[in-house]
C-alpha cells in the first residue's frame, strides 16, 4: 500500500472508532456542550450496574453525585438565554440613567435620615453632647407626623382608625427604656413588706406639668374593682368600723333585753342608720414606700464601714459625717456596684447628668447656635445661660445669680474633693469614670432629691419612686407614718408598728382629696415655703410658678385650718356623729358593761347559795 492509502486507512479507523463507547471521552472534548451532555448520558446508561451491593450508602452517594452533575450541566432554554442577553445589553446601554436614579434615591434617603435624626436641624448636636435619653422634637416634626398618620394611605397600610391616627404617638412606644425602668422600680417597691404602688400609675413623658417626665394615671383598669370591692378613703373605712360596732351593740342590747324584760335601753337610745349597700371609692393611698427600701444614714454606715480600713476610720471617721455626706458616698458606691446592687432599679431612674443649678451643665450655654461660628466668635459673644433664660422668658429676677452660682459650684467642688481624698479609693465607681465625677453626680442627686424625715430613722433620706413626683404648691405633701395612726384619731389609715418610717403619697389638692383620672398627673408639695427663687434653682434646678414673680407672704389673722382627710368633704351630719361618739355610744357601752357585771354578780350569788344549801344538807344528814 502507498502512503496515501495508509493515511486514508488510519483516518477511516479513527472515524470508525468514534462509534465505540469506550472512546467517547476523546470525541466529546471536540464536540459542543449539547453533544457532550448527550454522550455523558449515553455513557451513564451504558455503564453496567455495580456487582457488589454490600455498601448501599456508598451507592446512594454515587447516585446523588451523578444527579448533581447532571443538574450542573443542564443547559438553559434558548429563549431565556436570549432574554438575559437582551437585559444585559439594555443595562449596558442605559448604565448612566440607572446610576443617576440610584444616586437620587440614595441622596433622598440620606437627606430624610438627616432631617429625621436631627443632624441637619441642630438636634443631633444637643443629643450627642449630653447623655440624656430624651431627644428634642420640634413642633413642625410633630405636626408632620400627625398629618402622615392622618392620611388615607397610612390608615389603609397599617389598618388604623382615624381617631387613633390623629392622636399623637404614644410616649410608651418612643420611651421604652424609661417605661422598663419604671416597671422594674415599681416591682422592687411592691415586693417590700408594706410596699404599694397603685396599678394604674405609670410614667408620663413628657409630664403634663411641663417637666420632662412625671408619674400619673396611665390607665383606669383597676378603678372598677376598687369601686366595688374595698373601702378606699378614710371616711369609708371609719364608717365601716362604726357600722360593725353598732351592729354588735344592737345585738348585745337585744340579747340583754330578751334576758331582762325590764331593760328598755334598746327602745330608748337612738342609733345611726346602717346602710345595707356600701359603695366605696378608689383607694386613697397611691404610693407607699417602706423604710426597708429607703437610703438612710444607718444603711450607709452598714454598707461603707466594712469597706473603709481602720486607719482611715481613725483619721476620718464616717460616723462623724452628716446624713447628706453619707448618702452621697452610699449613692456613688452603689452606682459603681452596677447591676449587682440592690439599689440598681433606683439608680437607673436617676438622671445621668447633674440637674442642680450650680452644675456646669446648667451654668454653661443651653441654647445651641443655629450657624457654625468659630470658637473665638463664640467666646466673644455672651452665652445664653439658664439664669438669663429664666429672666427673659419667665421674668425671674436673676440679678446677682452669676456670682452666687459660682460660689455654690466652688463649695460643691470643695465637698467632693474632701470626700474623694478621704474615701474615694475605698468605694466602687463605674468603669471609665473618676471618683470626682461620680461623687459630684451623687452630691447633686442628694441635693435635689433627698427628703426630710424624722430623726429616729434619719433626718435626710433618699426615697425611691417618690422623688419622681413633680411639685405643685396646691398639692399635699409627703406623709411619713409613725406607726400610731388610727382612723378613730382622724388619720387616713390604721398603721402598725412595722409601718413606722414609711412614706405615703395621696392625691390631695387644696386640702381635699382629688380623684385622678386617666391622663392626670400625681403631684405633691415639696414643702419648702421659705426657699427663694435662687434656692430653688441651686438645689432643684428649676423655679416653680409661685416663685417666678415677686411675692410677699402675709400671715392670716386667724389660724389656718387644713383638713387633709376626707371628713372635710363628707356629706353627712357631723353633729349626729359627734353625739354618737360623745354621748350615745359611750352610754350604751357603759350600760352594757353594767348589765354584764350584774349578771356575773347574780351568777356568783346563786352559786354561793347553792353551795351553802348543799353543805347544810350534808351536815343534817350526818
């Protein structure tokens, strides 16, 4: 054979060899994707089944791998490939337009976030310069939110009624941290013995009186139960007690009249009528914080003395400090303990920044400039201090306050420096906070929130949850129980010895009880009538309305009669009550005692006569 015939023979053998299944791998390498997949499928079909079936799990894994390989190499339909190519061509041609739309959407989102968060309106600078949890909300922002919630698309989207949409947003939804804090603090008070917080009370942000927060009625779910179950006010409790005594006396008088027909006491004496159905009002005491959950001098000594070494106590004995200094050390130490402290719920309710008038926060500028000025220009221009705002906005005479506030600040720093030098290294402080900063914060809290009490349990105390109630000159004050209160003596409850030192709060206005409805705030009188506007601002950080103008106290010609109990608004005949308390009741009780005495004497005489007769009979018989 020639060379050409040999080449043709070789090419023919190679072409005929393509039909052999054992050589499909070399042929599939030169063919297309569809041909390769078809050849692989034919190869898989022609492969003989495994002869060894001893390992079924391995065979299953092989089947799964074969299926995944088939899915990976499955081609897309030609129509989808054409659509993908068309979309890709369109995106490449319209690339500039798409980027322009995405850029506008991104800028719009950033602009809306800047307006809503306050970065572009000056609110963020105030928010991030202080650690306060409440962010200032502009009126136009509130109006815009109410309009959005009142629109038809918003109501349709969120399935809200028009009345609910027009209402302002709930403070509980925007102040979850404050609500949780109040719930934990309320639970801590209620768990103490004799501790009580009315279930309808809650935190109100902002408070109706104008303060950043307060305590008031947030619901009325418990009012119906109180109206139908328990006696509430002092008069109702006293009437219930008197009715029980009157029923007992009537029963005893009827029994004695049955035994002695000559006795006509029950027919002559007059008794007040006893109502068949008694309707009670809401509970009068709204907050009751026992002595066991109050920061007192004794609690401070019990906590601090074990931590202070003996040589330090010999040089600076903590027992020589007054109540205020001990409370400052205790509050600062418990703040450093953190979550493991027993007073953590109370410390969490306190403001993070000092609120006293002498603190640097209120003495510095409180009005944020609207335009960005250089630091030298801001130093040259006079700052709007809190005292200046009080004078311009409220008309308070703040002449000379600048020097007095500076003196108060220096005096407070002197106290803090002394406490830090003597005891700062022996008490705990929060992480990343110096002893000076912690003690300065504690001093301001004690100055503005401490409550005066009896000297038996500490003349100055920190009372949790009570110090969250705002001030009103016409409201009632804090009531400290002595343990000797009785309804019969004109008090509003019957106290026990365990109740001594307990602070109670009632809703009283102008000396009369005021029943609170949902949305109304609980107010008390701080009872510092001799405080000047400067004293109010230095100690508490605000000036009440009754001290914002020039007032002159005039003593009345007649002695003032203040009735803080509910006998003042009773619609019953007080003369009949006095007759019953002073005449009829004691007379009936004395007659009943006399009758019982006669019965006992008569019984004694009868028994003696019987004994004598029996003895005489025995003697005669013998």
